[in-house]
C-alpha cells in the first residue's frame, strides 16, 4: 500500500505548559496502549527509526514490511519521529493517515512515541535550524483540513497518547526512540513511565531526548542492567546508517548523516551484546 503525495529545544524550560494525562486503557487497545511491548522469541522484527515526514522512504519501508509480514510471525517497529520534515517535502500527514489504520489493524505493527510526536501532543515547540516545527506542523494541518484542522490535531494527539515508549525482546534487546534514561532503575519504571504525565516527567524526557553526549557508555551498561537486557537500539541522533556506542546501536533509517539503515532483528537468536546486531543491519 503506497501513499501519494534532531531537535534542539529541551522540554525542561516549558513547565508552564498544560499537563496531559493518559486515557484509561480499554481491552480493545490492550496490545498497543501498554507503554512497554514485550516480543516473544518467535520470528523477526524490522526496526525503523526517524522518518521525519519522508514519504518516499516511508513507502519503501512499507513495501519491505508487506513482503516481510507475509512470512508469518514477524513484527514491525517504528521508533518514533515519523512527523516533521528535516529536509524536502513534508509528508507527515500522509504518513500518519497511513500509519493509524496499520497500527489499529495489526498487533504485530508497533509504533513508539518520539520527541517530535511528544511536542505535537504537548504543544511544546521544537526547532530545527531556527524553524518552529510544532507550529509548522499545525500550519500544514490548516492548509489540508481548513476549519477542521484543530479537530485533526486533537485526533493525532489522542493517537500519540496511545503509543508505546519501548520494546523489550525475549532475547534481551531494548528498543526505544532515544536514551538511555539515567533515572530508570527497573522495568516497572518503563511500564509506568507516563503515570506522572507527559510534561515535567524526567524519565519520559530522557527516553525521548537523550543522545550521546548526555550519557556515556557506562550509562548504557547501567541502564541495560536495570532492564535486564544485553543491547539496545535507538534512533534520534542522525548517523551514517548505524553507529555502535558500547552496547547501544544508533540507527538512522531516513534522516541520517549518510546511509539509511534499518535492522532485521532475529528474535530467536541469542544476543550477547550490541555487536551481535551488526550482522542484522540492512540498507535501502
């Protein structure tokens, strides 16, 4: 199915913005509204990061997923930041309108919250090159939906609230948008991460915003010990395809400093460290 058509602002200075609560989970949303997704040791999963409104790349990954899905017990994970173009045409709305039914219809299609979805959800501005991307996204909605743009923005906000924050695989790989967060001490901290709300929440801020420089390799090891994993995969920071930082693999699938990579993670294979993931890297 085809559809035609890194931020510099920290949320810590925006405490005056509204407090947003997560809606209570209903049974129909059980698989998707849990903040931590646990994947069994069956099949494989595609891991894609940071599309940032690139509709052409999205369609390429969607085709890969459609071929991959047909094989059986496989999964697809998009680690957030699917909105807000960093360069070129902005296909954020087209991507969202495609992702929402895919996510609703398949328990094997997993979407994680990124800091750019978080910004749209909270109304807090994020900037790139001096451009306010939060307001820019709202301008696109006004152009496309006219008087109904606010209703559409609220629809997207409710959708973003339902997204998970992380995936943990049975073979001990932790997947999130960014991080590691310094303040996470156990898996319960991940499971309950949004109970404190979406603003003024240190744990949530760190798992959405932390990039290398705000943490060290030792911090990766401490986090992995806390969540009982051997390796982690994140996006958020643009790299040349992939970059290994201790037992963390940073992946750039669309917005990158060079090549565009994704991970075809074998859920049945023993993973002892992040270096074991390198043989599972694919490029488009």
